[in-house]
DNA sequence: TATGCCGGGGT
DNA sequence: ACCCCGGCATA
């Protein structure tokens, strides 16, 4: 890594990778200098000898071709073939050049070449973007896939001159970090760990640089549940991202993180614990839900066949796994929702609500590899925002939810006899904190459970 | 037997 | 209000 005067103004802690940027220059160190074969002087044509990989020097170069010069950043040098691999942010590609075609660019020159745009063909004509951000965004973008900077947009990388075999030398799939690496990069919601971006795939430069992380605290520690989420691949048609309240028997779905957080906080966590605790819990209680609408116009799902052919496919990522403090998960990469309805592995648990009004088409969705929840959609239509109005009702601890007056009578199916007053409350279906977290994580139980009172978190 | 939680107690 | 726990009911 870079040492010395380098200033890390943002980066990510991820598998030890950190991106450092030099103040005032556009140069960046290769994210994992140590892994580059040539942590040695770049020597090509005379005069180009000044670059040192991995020592924090200036990697800025200008590449000349087609009568113009383009700014780039040296990433790698291969002495045998005397070629350098250059990241050209402006073109959004990595290219390999003979060393003699590359000349060092002073920080000023590099800057100038970018900001004053010396007739550099831009892919986005208007966006006069700071080099730093651009590069940073790209590097991070690449990082989110592989620990080593790789060709960013696939289409672009192919378009340039083919590289030597060593081109891919850095592309070592980081098996070690595959289970622990953070995932969502950038994103506007930095303040609190939020669900990863649903699109799963790393953002491209345009999007990423539009909202660069503000400070250096940006870390996406372990978020194991995403990398192996196979789902994003098959997302095609309109996928809506919504945030669903995981509070038992709630299931309110909102469009924004902020909204759902506020909902959880105000409706469910309102009076509990200190604000810190609440913060954690509010993250815990929502989840990102992707709803793909499929051209299945049949809306009237029969309760029996839902799991098999639900018109709405729900995929979702976790809300905040680390809040669970579960042991490093043995990942189950390809868990389609189809596999869920049968017998879930023992490491999975269900939050199952048994209210009458929930005797509806229910879809089991993975909350995380460890968590499944079962939600019910009052209306399996394709219009989502309006979905299941009955579920938008709120509940709170203090009010053990009187069976809310049902507006939609047709939703009432069979009302299992509620607790006969006077007798002890029948033990509910839902697993309680003790079961969920285990005694060893008692500190994560809701207070009631800790006090051996009726669980407030997983209501029956 | 493990779990949920009521009732009752302590601080 | 917060916390703990004996002991019962239940799965």
C-alpha cells in the first residue's frame, strides 16, 4: 500500500484493500500494490522511468495516440513485454501500451489534461468530472468485484487493444474475501448501514461517482449475503425496490430507506431502549425487497399454490446481518425461492405470523441466508405501492395489537380462536428471541425476553 | 426436556 | 421503571 504523504480520503476496508489518494494529484495507488508483479520501477522509454508502483509515487501518465494525449494511471508494468497497463478513466477502460508510448505526466499536467479537457473524447460529453472522483469511483467499482482493479465496464475493456496475457494477472478471485467482503459501494445512504443496492452488480462509474462517499469511514465490512446472491442475474424486467418492515405482523412496505427506518423507529421501536439500541434495531427490522413483476396477469393466487407460482417474485437482501451476530454463515449460494417452500435447512428460521388476516397467499422470502420470513400479500396484483393495505397498520409494544378491524372482509378466512381470556396464553408459533438468537446471545434478546416476559419482538 | 412467560420479588 | 427468577404450561 501507499505510504508516506498519501492521504486516504476515502476508501474501504475490505479484505485489507484500501485505496489511497494523494492530495492534490490525480494519482492513485493500485489497490493492491503488493499483488502486482512489478513493484519495481517502470522502465520503458527513457524518461518514463520515474514511476514506481507501490511506493506512493505518481502514477499519472499521458498516453498518446490518434494525435491526442489521454490521461491515465499506470496500474501495472510488465518488464518482459515492456508494456504498461493503464487505467484511462476518461475512456473508462484499461488499456495496455508500450511503455514508450506512455509518458509521465506531472500532477499538474495530468490535472490540466483532464480538467481543461484537451480535446479528449468523452463518453459523457458534459460531465466535467474531477479526476479524483472518477478514478476513485472506478477503482472502488472494480474493487467491489475483485480485490484487484479490473476492467470496469465489460464492454469497454474489450474494445481496446488486446492486452498481453498478463493483463488478467491481477484477477485472482479472492476466495478468502468472498464470504466477508463488503458489497454495496457508494450509495447515498452512508450514515447508517443500509441494505445493499438491489442491483447487486457493481455500479458503473457514472453512477458511482455521482455520489462518492463523503468520508473515510466508508467501510462495508462483512456482508456475506450478497456476494453469493445469485438472484440479480436473472432480474430483467421491471424490478422495484422497496423496503419492507420485518416487524412481525407488520410488513409495511415503503419506498425509501428513510421512510422505512422512520416507520420502524416510530411505530415499533418508539419507546424502547436508548437511541443507540434503537438505531441497531431499526436497521434490523427492515429489509430490502425487490419485487419483480412478471407478465403473469393472474392475480387471484390460490392459497395452495402460491409458493409454486406466485405472480410476484420477491427477492431481497438483508437489512443488516451483523446485527444478528450470527456466526459466519455457511453460505447457501443458490437458494432460489422455490427451494424454500419445502424444507428449509435447519440453520434457517421462520418468522411466521398466524393472524387470521395473514392466511393469505404467503410467500417465503429469504431475509438472509439465515432468515426467512413469510409475508403475505393481500393483493397479488402488479401494482405494488398499494400492496396489502391491511398490513400497513402499525403496532407497538405497548399495545398488543387488538385484532384490527378488518376493512376487507374477504380477507378474513378462518379465525383461529384467539387466546381464551383467563387462561394462560398459548404458546405462539413464532420463535422467540431465545430460539432465534440463542442463549449465548442473550444480549440481543428483546428486553421482555430477557426478563422472561412475553416476547415483544416476535409477537405471535 | 426445552421453551415461553406469568407472577412475584428485588433494586 | 428496570431487572431477575421460580415455577408452571406447553410443545
